[in-house]
C-alpha cells in the first residue's frame, strides 16, 4: 500500500537487475558474469574463514584487503583505497559524498542504468549526455556546468573504450568537480585510469570483483582515489553501516586480488573467446561496436532483436534485450561464456539468420 511510503519512495523508479533464473540447462549470458571459477586461493581462504571468528564483527577498516589492493595497484597506502559491498553500494555512497543538488550530475544517455536511479534516490538533478552516432562518449559534450561526472570505461552496454589520454585531458579540464570512472570491465582489454590518481585530486576509480575475478556472488567492490576522496566515502559509509564487508568476503577478496596470475589468465581466455566470437558473428551479418569488455553488443540489419532474443530464450540461452531507449532497441548484449557455450550460441544464431 503506497499510502505509507514517503513522497520520494513513491516517485522512485528502481533499477531492474538482469534475470537470475534457476536451472542447470541454461546458457546464461545476460548479466556479464565470469564463466570461470574464482581463484583457488580465494576459495580456500573463504573456507578457512568459516571459524569461530564469525561470532565477532568483521574488521571495519578492511585493512588487509585494502593493503592488497594498494600493493597490486601501486598506490602509496590503504588511505587511497575503499572497499564495500559491490561497486553498486560504493557508487551509491559516491553520489551522496560528491554530488550536490545545485547543478546536474553528468553521465551518458546510454550507460549503466543505475546512475539515474541514484539521482532519484538522493534528489539530485542530472543530465544525460547523448553518445555520438557511433555510440561513443564525446568528452567535448561534457564541457558544461556540473556537480560531477560519472561514466563507465569501457561503457556498458556498448563496450566502447576511451583511451587514457582522452580521460586525462577531460579530468584535467573538470578539475574542480569529481570525475568518477566506473571500471567494472577494465580488465578485459583496457588500461586503467588508476595511474592518474596521484596527479588529479578530483579522480575516483571504482572497480568490482564480479567480472574479472569471478566473484559476483561475493558482492565486493572498491574505489581508488586520493585520501580526501576516500575519506568522503567513509564519512557516508559510517553514517550508514560501519561494518560493510563481511569476514568471509574480506578473506576471499584479499586472496583473489593477490592472485594476479590467475585473474590475468582468466581474462585472457575471455578476451580470446570474445575476439573469435566477434569474427564469427560478423560473418553472419551481425554488427557491433568494438568491445573491451566481457560482452558483445550486437545487432543484425535483417533480423529484429526481440525476435532473436526470444528465439535464443526458447533454446535455453539468455542474453540481455533493452527495449529502451529507441537508439538501442535493435541491440542485444551477450556476455562471453566458455568456448563450448559460445559454439552452441553461434550454431543457434546461424539457424536463426539462415532458416527464418
């Protein structure tokens, strides 16, 4: 009964996550999960963490995990790192910590659809900056008054990547407002903006362990920036929940971060499969932006995207279909699975585009 809700709660349009069906016979390529197991070291660490320490609250500072991230990312110390329950929670804290209500938050019009949800939740104004005709971010369009800027790199759902020189130029030109680079997919072929953090006090980089580290079920993310930005996030966090990351998650995430070799090998396998899948799709008449992610954003000039989506679903293959906005309603976002899974998908797509 909505009569008991606050005015703001009544007006909210919540984010709708990707479908999470139950079943062993599905090829699930709709939520950009990693098809490979997490690091064995991370798995062992989580098992070992199930002990009497669970009777105590977890370490509120997450110091071991933050130290691991700082070491792997070549940051000075843990004051440059914040960890939380997935990048979504961290982004929610960032919208509260860095953006005011007097001017617009800027982000792309085709991007992660949680951004406008956060603005609605916190009463923030925002302006969606249209991608160009090639579905790319053009930083020239962001040279307007703002209370801060956020964008994914690579962007989702398009998969397009902005090079480091372009990002640095923009960050330097927006020096008096925070620029958040959402790097959920950076490990699949891009170069991180973390190396710019020492130079720019307004740059915050946000990551997740859900994609490259195969830990979507753990819900662990982290932010990296100069200490004053990290302090800002912690101020908001400690006004909400002082114990954000549980003991088991901290143990598993720490070892996953430290096992760089395993993560790199897994990402290389996904990149290789993505590249081979892209070539086969193009031969069938599919078009797509260049992807530096663990998914492809595909369209076919002769076949309706909803028809392809429904046909794949009938064959127990789940991909993501976006009915809105109209600019992308003929595209499907397809996560990269194992080679065996993608072989099955390709065979069914061949049937779709040759036998209709």
